[in-house]
C-alpha cells in the first residue's frame, strides 16, 4: 500500500485498501447520497456490477506487467 500511496496511483475517492477509508465508508457515503437526493431535487441512477470473479477473468500476465510498469522490482515478479 505504501507504494500505491507514495506514487498517487489510487483514485482519490478510493474506498477499501486505503487508510481511514474502509469499504464500509463507501457504503455509508452512498446511503447518505440517496437520502439527500430528494431534498436536493436530484436524481440518482444506480448500476450494480458483480466483480467477485474479476481477477479470474483477467490474464495474470497482464496484471504482472502492470505491476512492473508501476515500479515493482522484477525479482518479485515471475513473468513466465
């Protein structure tokens, strides 16, 4: 995580895996946005996507190349 934070790789509003921004805080922000929507005469559209098997569908060689691109040293990666 320190590498991601030091190099500003993560999106600023990223929840989960971040210090002081757990997944639960994203859920709370979402619920608060839904509660505030009628008061602000806004509309809210929600798209729900299941990423539970996302990493099973992405070739691991692509993920390893991306890690290498972001500066992870070669000896930690097996690029077979």
